[in-house]
């Protein structure tokens, strides 16, 4: 059944604090207007979502994610009503130096489950990239496609590790979900659809296991509480009393998990 816009847009101002990598800023709100200011939208993505989301990319570009049936003028009005937030956080992003570009050379380190491991370039091997528990080995002939090789490897590990952690945590705490999806998302660590599908970015397996568990629990709680209300955070704390410490690590170090 199609989702009716009027069933999901709350007339009261509501700020949702999502899980995002440091270096990306996201604002989920419903409607509440302050003042008008012309702000261009660089990218508009429509989907069957409940809220409007403003995403400021690392380079300052503005992406807006909106419900399918929300009109263009209302989206623009919504964006312009949060001009101060956009300006403040664009300035904040400009002050954060980007992580150094990857070179994929001998000795360069790559994160896996919170630890940094060195890369060794080898004459040949199959598959092109492997991890032996102490280092990564990349075949020399695959160097031009090293980024793709690492992404493929991380996605494989994310599928295995996150499936294991979701099964363990959901089973222990009696949560129910439909399926697990691994994405390449850069603006969120995880999400939970209205149908109970849990999505996680593959980059999450670069974080320590206890941080991964926090994100998993966060999304599992969303299968029961769909927003970031006080009730939601109380549930998270009930199951994970130290979640704030894990979230703080993610906010501080998320920019390195790219």
C-alpha cells in the first residue's frame, strides 16, 4: 500500500540525530519555519521515507532526501527555513581537514575491526587481495584497481561479521527483523526500513567490535521505536548502558573509516 504523506509529516519541529560519519552532517526534521533565504539544492533524492533529510556532503554540496509526494516548493521552503543550520555546519566542515588520499603502497595501513594493519604489495596472488590476520597482501598487477579490491573485501567481511552480530544481539534481546543489507553509504552507518530491513555500510567493519555492536543495537531498537525520541534512547541505554561512550568514539573517529 502506498504511504500517504499526511501520515508521516509531523507539523511540530523534530530533530533526529542520526548515525553518520564525522565529516558528514545530516539533519532530519519535520516542518517549522523561521526565515527565508535562497539556498540551492545540489541533489534531490525522493523515496518512500517519512521525513525530509538535509545532508551536507564533505565538499559542501547540499543533498536533500524527501518523500515522493512532497512538492518542490515545500522542499525548498523547508531547506530555507534551516539556513542557519546549513551555514554553520558548512563552516564546520571546511575546518575539518579531509583524510589523506589512499596510495595503496607498501606499509600503508588499513583498518579492520578497530585495528590498523599494513599493506604488502606482492608479485602475484589470487584473489588479488587477502588478509592473513596480521597484514593485507595485494597483487602488484591489481594495483590500478586496488580501491575496488579493498571495497569488495570489506563488503564480504561486513556481510559475514554484521550478520553474525545481528543474529547474536537480536537473539539475545528478542528483536525481530526481516533481512540484512550491506551498502556503500557514506552519510549513515545504518538504517532500518519500515519493513524491518536492516542496512549497514560496509565501512562499519573498520570500527572496533563494540562500536559495531552499538550500531547494530541502534538499528534493532528502530524495529520497535521508529524515531529518535526519549523512549528510543532509553531503550538503547537499557540494553547498552555505555552506548554514549561507543557513540562518542564513532563521532570522533568516523572520519577515518572511509
